[in-house]
């Protein structure tokens, strides 16, 4: 099963903005995420998001599984 990791991270010393989080979600969905994947990440000491990642099954792998 082929998987792709989609990751968005803030520049060093910064945190992700709402627009960057939205871009992460859009990138993950376009990469084949169906919405039930678990999201990982890193949070600053102040509780702000520094990095988000998710593993998604690649569309080519999903097509092969559908044929099985």
C-alpha cells in the first residue's frame, strides 16, 4: 500500500496561520485524503501549531485496491 505524507510547517520561530492550515487541508484532500485519516503535528509551548502532517493513500494505490 503506497502512502504519501502531506506536511506543512511554519518557518523557524513562527506558527501556522489559519490560511496555512486551510492550505494543508486542501493539499491533503487533493493528495487523496478522504477525511478519516489521523492528523499529526507539533505544537508550540504557547499552544500554537508549528507543523501538521498526515499520511494518505496515493490515488494510484487506491485505484489498485478498488480493482482487487
